[in-house]
C-alpha cells in the first residue's frame, strides 16, 4: 500500500469538478499542466483566466520533500513558525552528506560518525513535527520519491532543484527554497508566477545506443541554460508514451538545467507498470479511474501550437547519442562530432574517470543497460581504461541490482560502487590529487557539470552522457570514442566492437529490499526534544532578520561585480561546505568565493573600499557589516542558475548585503532572495552593467516609494565624484513587498502565529 493513499484519493476525488470548472473558465481544451495547476489552486477559481508568465498565483501543493543539506535550514526556519506539526505530508532524505571515497560500506559508516549531530537533529525534528525521515544509505531523494511518493496528477515542492524528477510519474514537482517549503508545511499557500508552457512532441522510438538521457541533452542544446526559465515543459506524443517512467524521470530531472519550472508527462501504461512494480497498485487503480484527467485533452496534442507558447518536435528514431559539456550542461555535441569538437577546442581526450548513477540516472533500467555493456566487456576481454564508479539511486535499486548480478559485472571490469547517495554529483567526492588542479576530462551521467562542481578542480572538463555511453567511453578511455562505429582492442590483441545496450524497464524478478531505511515519525511529537548545542559548528538556531526601516538606502558600497556565469555553486559552494548547511554564520564564509570579479578576473579577491586593499569576499563583507555599511552585489545573466539552495540568498542577507542587481535572475534564486528580505533588481538597460566601477557607491533614492511595477532609481557615485542615474526593474508584488518590509517572509508567518 502506498504512503498517504488517503491524501491521493482526496486529490483525485476533486479533480473532475475542478478540471471541468477550469475548462469552462478558459473556454477551451486543457493541457495536463493546466489541469494540475488549476486543480491545485489555494484560492477559489478566478473570474478570468490567469495570464501565463504574469499572474502570481497561490497554490496548495500535496506534499513537500527535502534533502538533508537543505532540510537543516528549512527545518530551522520551520521551528520559528511556531507550528506543532506539518500541515501536509513531508519527508527528509539523508543523501547529500555522504562523501564518496573508498566504497559504499566504508563511506556510509564514516558519514554516520562525522554527521551524527546533523542526522540526530534531522531525525528528532522529523519525529517532533510529523515528517518521514529516510536515513543515510536509504537513497537519493529523487529516486526514493519516485519509488514511494510521486503520483500522477499530484503537485509537490521540494528543496532541491531536481525535484522535477517526479514528473516521470506525471506530477507537477517544483524545486524551491526552504522558505517556500516552510510556507507549505505551515499550512500557508505557496506562490508561483503562472508558468508559460513549452510543448515537446516526441515522435518515433529510441533505438540502439540512444537513451532517454539523450532527449534532455538535445533539449538543453536547443533551449540553453536559461531558455526554460518561467516555463513548464510538457512532453507528449507516441515517443513520450514509449519511454519508461524512470526514463521520463531522467528528462524531468535534468530539465532543471534549462531553467524550467518543471517538466511532466501524461499518465500512461509505463507509469502504471512502474506504480505496480513499486507495490503501489492502490495508486494505479485510483489513477485508472480518472486517467482522462491525468493527461492533456486530445486537442491540445493534436494542435499544440494553439495551446502551448512554444512547441519543439524531436524524432526519437533519428536522435543521436549526445555528450554535453564541458563546464555547462547545454553545450550539446552528437557523439559522431565529439572527437572533432575535442580537437578543435583543446579538450583533453584521455578520460580519467567515468561515473554513472546519481539522482538523474540511477534506476534499474539505467543500471541494467550499463551492465549489458559491462557484460559484453567481460565476454570480449575488455576492462575499463578509465576509473569507473557506480552510484545506485536507492537501497531498493542497489539491493535488486546486486541480486541480479549487475554489481558483480561492474566490479569485473574494474568498477567501484559508491553509497546510495549524491556523492560526486554534488562535489562530495574525495577525488585523489584533485587539489593539483590539473587539466583533465571526466564523463558522467549526472545532470550538472559546472566548473569545480564534482571534484573542486576548476580544470576538470566534465561531460554529461547516458549511463551506457559513459560505460562505453570508460572502457575505451577516450572522449571521442563512438561505440556506434569504433572498435576496441581486447586483452588478446583482437579488434572487437561493442553491440548496442540492452536492458530491462523493470526487474524481471521484481524489486527487492531488506531494509528501506525509513523512519516513521512519532505519533505524538510533543515530548520530543530538539537540542542544538550553542557550541555546535554544524548547527545554529536562527535569529530573525531585521525589518526594513522604510527609508531610502544610501551610501551602499559595491562588494563585487560578478562576471559571466554565477551559479548557486559560485555563490555558496557545496562539496566540503555541506557540513555547515545548518550553521548560517559558518557557511557564510563561502559566500561568493567562486564568483569571478569583473575587475581583475579572479575569484575570491575584491577591493575593500574602507582600506583600499584586496581581500576575500566574505572577509571584506564582514568588515563592511562591522561598520554598518550596506553593500550591493552586481551580476550578469541568469544569476543564481543551478541549485535551489537558499544559502546563496541567506548568506548575503546574514552578512549585510542589501541588494543584488543583475541582468537577469534564475527563477528559484530570485524567489529565495525575496523570501529572505533581500532587494532583487534587474538593470532596465543591460548596458548599465558596464557603467559599474570598482569603487562605486550606490544611493537608492526612491526606495521609499517601493511598489509593484515601479522601477527603482539608483544614483551611482563614482570615486572621482561623478554621478550617473540608472533605473532598475523588479518583479515584486504586494505580498512580496510585505516580505521585504517585514525583513523576511518567515517573519510574517511567525507574526501571524504568535
């Protein structure tokens, strides 16, 4: 029986009426996305349809999911909300803090010792407030959610940018910051700008070496890392129906890399098969009763140009395997062109490591297809020439693939199996000699490949491909290897060729697991104590941020003008810094240390306008804070791209940064800034970015009139005494301005519950 089946039945029981009302309001057929959004409104149906890309809308999500790195700050905030129990089903998954170093068993034991304080905190908070807790080793949040909680037609938010993985089971699942999660757990509506829609029509069928991963790699190349911002992608067509549920999940998961709000698919037989295979017959039975509501109306797919803001069509029968990278997930190269591209760009062609798994590609199907390549290698006398690692997505997957002999196959060709955790994908990888910062190439099946992300080395060229393609490349040891055409020399000196991969959508013998790692919350948490030591280096109770004084902001200094890509990894790095995710002051020592200073093209080196000397970004900012001097951060396009981590917003807020002024924002980061009481502004004229000098002072001369749709006027004072006036835009509505005035959204919640 599924978790929360009564909640799912309740959602389904109301969909028919809500969808009929929405169809009557819009006076036309509905896409799946519209059906789910309109059936999850927190308020009554409006008198006129919402304006896509413009209307702010309050939603009532069905559930919340959090991983251990983001859950610490989210739950510390929830404790301030003064609630006795979470208002919706919620879970925490301990997957981010396990470092990949030796191997699964040893790494898990080490994590349980080094992170005991944090795990005990999360376990006790979950017990006290009624959240399910998935212990370390249980698996990666998105795979565990797909196996246990995702359901067609549902709406979920999660404190991780790859929450859209649940779109593989037809959900609207959206990555958010912890403050958004607190809203929903506290029983408040969750606000989102009504998304625009991109329809992706898939025709044909995957064949040979091509996998679901290649679909999203292709889409990323078409749309770029910011092309999906403000959109939900809805996949449809015969090609979509031919994909497995976990294959659909892979596509939804990596949709985060194009900035998409989320991605989803209509309910079909593949989803039903997956639900039944994961022992959720009750969900499948309920979904079948209303299956016409769990996909788009036929007319929307027959004439998609009439119902979607943009339409993309991909013929899967003609799709070629892709390898994306380095340094950005949207640099898409078909495998047939990779050798030439590597030579042209000077990419190292020797592949040092091939890594498969992660939340994106760690399903049974993924592992079985990669194992089929390993089996061929054993039979044909081949071993990997690169290091090779495997990260299962959950204990259920790990146990099942071990039972079915896949782990043995990987080990026979020289592979190593890491714990069921995020590991190298998020920088939790103790890679030997990475500190030497040598130029090198790795290929993985993860979702994100920014500089320094996997191993901390800015010179590691990371490429993204399907698990089966990564396995083949690791066997060859060469970046340009094309298994469709190229041959290899085996241990007998013979020339051999790899056959296309084969695999199983679902385990023929069924899934099996002995210990899931799930902790059910205490029925009565009122007596559970949540202890946080005042001397802890890992956890720190929060102090509310100060409210706005209602005055114009004057005399603000420039902290840094960031040049080029500035992701949440640049603003608040992961890797070894993950251990401080529950301690705001300690983790603030990594604030913007990865951002490139536009004036000297270096990282973590900015001018202190008090002393005239250069220093590390957090140290300079702490000096400004000590003297009560407000500061401004200036950035480029798509500022805050990547992870949902709200630390990237909370750290500047904690250290006294008042304004983030950029050319454009990534969606989640802009919302996180607003929630934390920061001023998030964009240049009205992008060229004004070039006017900002290293010694500038900023006066926000009409902030007292801060209101929706009203630009903010900024007087920029240069060190030579000259002044320039520029205009900045914002997207704050009345509710969001009230967050700013109160000092944060959480301050408002706490005030209401006082």
